[in-house]
């Protein structure tokens, strides 16, 4: 069933509160209808039953309206008169009982960060589905308390709301956020699997938590968070260690640190990894569990990996350095030998002195020599030499042999762009705070697909290395679009935007695909040898399988990366 509530407004904020929301802690704001001057709120999926509610002004009980015109003492009603402030409830529907709760759980933030404990701020589901988040802007310096709860309800046993551990100063187990300095932006994160609540502050700093104890947290590349999110650790009284457990961790190499009170120190004396460096570890299979531990006394950090059921990734060891004057931009992939070592031969090297490292999977999380300021040294005495480098992944020993390149040494390995290109914009209401990393194809183009977008208009750009100091790309600036952002209008909820970037020409293009099935007469062509797949672009033109962007394949829209 559907219930439509109406009221006459006079410039204030009018909202409906009562059991029609599930409880008396939730306001649903009413919207003015210019056609009849009434304020209205519509509730869908209402189950059969009796409901009580009132209309109140500015989310406060000072002025509220029910069965009569007395704003302080009117009883709860189901009607409202335009002239006398009566509430009017119009019920429509099939009469069938529908579930009172949504099929997908709604997670929301409630607490003083909203201004009071009467307002829920719904959280947005991350594109990877691993966490939810809500952002609060322009906060004043203060201590905020909050919880995350499901479906805007409190449970009697505390099983559907989450915050922090109860303490003497925090008996209710609220989650604390301490902001120093006005104008701060705070993003609250929630893991629906572990029920962990974490946060990030921009424009302010974090001080010790309740009771004056330090807050120790894990930060780094784990879960792809790129050093942007702190995961608060909990002290295990059985062994005195602080711990945080990551689940469903993908196979990859990771770098982390444990830091104090969500802040970096100028001297590096309040963050720990291995000495002053990051703590590095590898996960061999997907869906793994990683428990990070921290000893408050010795400052020792450790990561305990329990491998999951995914397939082990194929390791790529490569040499990178200043060969050919490319200033650490080219990876020379190594080949695995029968004895388990890896090697690569780099031909046509000119006489000179060179520095290089061996690294894993073209990234810096794992590299050798493992000290950032130390590189392998190599001197080549004559031009046209071939340098063969061998690496032992067990002992991390690196050896180099310089030999004659011969009469025809070849051009050597082709450079691979080491920059990270990503799309950033106002998707999902994140306010230009989340980068969506692009993937490089064999044709040198970079692509990324941003899925499950709600209908709306979005602005975005492609930028380099997750910052605005390096080059970023959009379209030519105009009076109507002074920022030069690309603009995409999504007509249907659940649609996807596929963005393609050419690093040579800096051209950015995009395609939009809806979640509506394709009904055109497009299908695979059957041949005697089996099935031949036919590819079309959105204009209905036949294209080859390497064409980038949104393609129609076997009657379905796909993003070809």
C-alpha cells in the first residue's frame, strides 16, 4: 500500500514522524507541491496495520500538529485540514500486505554528528560492495558521538546498531569522532561483515579517544584504500596486542603502517611498520583473511595471513631503473628459470653508470633492495652492451652480467607507462573524493567501468596518480562548463558509464549503458565450425572485438576494456 500525507506550509521545514516510519525517532521531510500549495510526503510498501504520526516543524517538538490545532497537545491522527493545520492521510494500493522492511538492509549514521539523535543519515554502498560510507561537511570543532544502525531502528538487544567498545566514559558504546578546527569534513565508513565503524577527517585532526587512550589504526594499500582510510584496532586483553581483522582480501602485495590517533607525525615517531619503512606482505590467494597485530610497547607490527580459496596470482618480477634515460618509467619483465630464479636480458645498453631495482607486479609495495634509498649499482664500460640481471626470490639476491650485445642487439623492451590513470567525479554523491583506477589494454588505452549508477547527471575527469598536481584531462573549457569536466546524463537507475582514455592524445571518451535488456535483432552468427561472435557499437555498426567502450555482444551490452 501507499500513504500520501499532506500539510499546508509557511516557509519552515515540515516533516512526518511516527510509527509510519517504523518508530518515533525518524523524520521524513515533506516537499512542497506548487500545483496545490501543499507539503507532501509519500510512504510506499506500507504493511496493513494501524499507524500514528504527527507533522512537526523544523524537526522539533516545540511545534507539532495532530488531531487539533493545538501545536503542543494535539493527539495523533490520520487527517489534516489545510486551513487549520490538520493532517490528511490518503491511502491507496491493492490491499495486499507488503513487507514492512526493504529487501536490502539500509545502513545509516545517527548521533550528534547529525545535530541530534533523532535524524538518520543514510550511507552509500561502495562500488565494490565491501563497505558503506556517509560524509558530513563543514563540521565545527567538537566531540561527536554516533552509531551505525540498520533500517533506521534500534534493537532491544543491541544487535542491529554498532559503534565502539563500552567504557567508563562511554557506557553506551558510541563511536567517537573528535574534530579540532572548524570546517572539517568527516566520512564515516562501515563494514557490514565485521560491523567495524571507522572514519576519515579532512581539515581537522584527531585527538585521543575516550579516557585519553591512544587510538591505534591500520592504514595502507590493503583493500585498495590507497592510504585514505584508518581501520581502528581493538586491544586483545588475552595477549595485550592491538588487532584488526581484514576479510575477503584479494591476492596482491600490500604495504601498511600502524599509526596513532589517525595522524602522521613530522618526525615519523608515531607510526610504525618495519623501522621507518612500511610493513610489506603478500596474499597468495583471493578471499583471504589478514589479522594485523601491533605491540604498543615494542611497536612491532605483524600481519598474519590465512589463505582463502582463490587462485594464486601469477607473479611478475621485473627490473626498473634509469636505463636508456627513461628515469624509472620502464619495467623489463623477467622470465622464471628452471632453478626458480628469474632473469632478463636488456640489450643495446650504452656505456655509463646505472641504478635499478627488482620489483613485484610493477608496483612498489615489494621491491629489492628493500630499503627505499638503496638501489643496485651497475657500470657498463662500452656501448651496445647486453645486461643480464638475475633475481632469487627466496634469498632476494640480485646479480648482473654485462656482455657484448652482438651485431644486431634489437631495440630492447618497450616502455610501459608507470603512471596511474583514474576517473574522479561526483558519482554516488562522493564529491570528487574517490578515484576509480583505469586498466591498461593491449592497445595502450585505459578504461574503467563505473557500475550501478542511479539516474542523474555526473561530472568527471581523468587524472594522474590520484592527485591534482600531476596532469588531469577533461574537455575544452567553455562559459557553460568553466571547469572543463566531462558531463554524462544517466537516464535509468542501475546504468554504467564506461570511460576510455588515450595517454598519447589525452582524449577522454565515454559510453553509457542501461540495465534494460537489448531487444534488437542482434545475435551470434552460427557457422559449421561452431559459433562466431559478432560485435556492434551503440550506433548499430559492426566493429571488431578490440574496439573499446560499450559494445553489443550476443544481444547484451558490455564494456570492452
